[in-house]
C-alpha cells in the first residue's frame, strides 16, 4: 500500500498528462484549429488550445506551474463550474467519481496511447522562460499582496488558549512571523463601529531562493480551523520564526506545526540568552521541504538540530526522512570516525511505509568489487566492515528488543548484492516504538550519535499538548493508558 506522500506524488504527476490528447481521445472533442491559431503567437508551441464537441461545449486548455510541476488545466467557456485539472474533468463527467477510478481511466488512456489504439493530436503545451516565470510569480505576487494587507498580530487570544505565554508571543521570535485576520458582523448602519465576529491567527509560509526568503503561502488557524490560503505553495516552504540575525543559531528546531515549535521553545529553551530558529512544515514533509532544511543547515550552521515532530508513526517517519537525507559538513565529524564510517555516512537511505501495516528502511552502499577472485557477496561480507557494522547493529537491536516486543524480533533483514552496490533492507511493524528505534539507528550509524542532532519526543502527541498539560489547561492520556483501558474493558 502506498504512503500518503507517495499517493500525493502520484496524483501530482498524473496532472501532467497531456490533457489535449486525453480530452480529444476519450471525450469526443476536437481541436478548434482556427481559434487556437488566432490566440497564440506561435502555432508550433501554443500556450492555449481550444477544443470543442458536437454538443457545443468549448474548452480552453492551458498549463500552470505548481510546486515544480507543469499541470494541465482546462475551463469550459460556457460553464463556470466546469474547470480544473484532469481529475476535475473526469469528476465533472462521472456519476460515481473516486480517485482510484479516475487514476484507472488515466492509466488506461496512457496504455491505449502507447499501444496505438489512440492517436496523439500532436499538440503539447510547454511553459518556458518568461511564461514559466510569470505564471509562478504572478500568483505569488497576488498571494503576497493579500498577506501584506492583513492586520498585525495584536490579538493573542487563540494562542493564549493554546498555552503560549505573552512573553514568547511578544518576543522577537513572533515579530512579523504571525498576523491576524478579522471577520466582522454585518454593519446595520454606516455610523456603527464594526464588531469582530471572530479573529483567525495566520502563519506565513516561506521558501528560500539562495539566501533570500520569500512568502509562498499562509495558513489560517483558529479553534477547529486549519485552512491554507488558495494558491499557496505549501509544499515548497515552511513557517519560520525570526532570530537574532548577528548571532550564531543555537538550535534549529524542526516541527510539524508552528504552535508545536513555539510550545517546545517555551518548555525547553531560553530564547533570551539562546538564539533558536523555529520552523514547521505544516503537517506535511516533501522533498522540497527536506532540501530547504538541508540548505538552512548548510548556510546557518546551527549548534544543534532539534527534531521535534509528533509522537506518532507519521511524526517519527518525518524524523526518519529528515535524518536519512540530512548531510552534516565533514568538519562536524571526528576525522577518524569520518574516515572509518564514510561508506555509511555517504549511504543512500530510503524510508517509508512498505504497506499499510509495515515500515521499511533501506541502506544502499556504492562500492566496487576489488578482488575479482571473490564473489560479490563474499567480498562485501568479508572486506567491507561498514556493511557488517550496519548488519550487526540490527542483529543486536533484535536481541535487545526481543522481550519488549512480545518475544518477537522487531526487524527482519534482507541483504542484496548487486554489481556496483549492495543493500540492507530492514522491514518492521508500523508502530511508533519501532519508528523511534529506526531513528535511533540512523543517528547511531550515520551520525555516530553526534550531539549535533537531538531527537526530542513529546510525552503526548505533540509539544503543545505537553505544554497545555503542564499548565493544567488540559490533561491527556498516554497511548499506554489508552491501551490499558481498552484491554480492561474486555474483561
């Protein structure tokens, strides 16, 4: 079973399928050659394609740039509700729509195109140069304009209700990093002062272009509300606090939620004497966000990197993905340790959900066979100590965790020996305990237990729950207590 992130990536990729071909081949449309030629400067590389059918429908097909992909979109010139991407097109023409059914239709279309059953129209829309730049920058400029006119962060009630203190909310950390959004009751008379119905708290999302940051979205929060602004490019950015610009970063804190980041800081950091930089991925973790984190580590060189994601499978998977991709500068390692473990440090690591019930970690090592007289597997097992070190770690972990894992080994191991590389595949039951052990293993093997990286696990689901519990605002049952109650209720 594919993970949520894998399904998201699959759908995003399918939005790039040639919508001109799909509509013309599967839905009885044909290209309006005259209108298409008239509306484009170049017939060889059109930016807009008009298609029509015998029923009188006329569609405009184009492409937009979104989070690194060029998605096809369409709109019906005679029906404002008939518009969107390829999934929208299928949905608007399917009685019992579902994503799996839509994916099947698209894959069948691609199969028929490949077999020659369908013939291509020969029209492919590409955004290039200024078209690509303007398409992206235009929507971002409008988004940035909307954010800039929002009121300053003066209403702290919602964040106070979450346990955050006036001291931290009034600190430099939140300066220009949070705004408010007011909604008012309808005015009965022009002379009556407007009365606020409710006030949202707004967290901006920033991405980075080299050393320059730019706003690429924002998220509204309130009681029972989390709403990302339309046109936000959330997958390429993170929320980030302010920090003391002329001092070294003491802690780079990585969390899922801005409120969790501020809660962790309030619980464990002294932002007056230290210089923390707080970040949040807003509930998802994409390759672009991981690359952004790496860029921050390389540029800011923080004293400590704090992984403070949620205490559940998803949160610990986020930690595992960051640890797998993260690279520390060579000078941050002891020279002898780096030399001895370079193969492990440079290993390609993949982590994710293997299926609905199991997780998977793959260590991939690149090395050539040096002794032609030995089989590949024998050479690696006998002459690559780093490979054996990884194997030995999980064998020992199995022994140590045997009793606490209902007398079962938590990790199953599979070794692969290829011509130019070797792999160690670790499979395990999808539980937060096992994910935590996986994260500990990456820290021990790849980073040699470096104090440069700190894995922080909240007692409850997240650090805001920990903060509210400490302040007596709310109490929470631990997962162990919940499981005990469920077991007792069965007798």
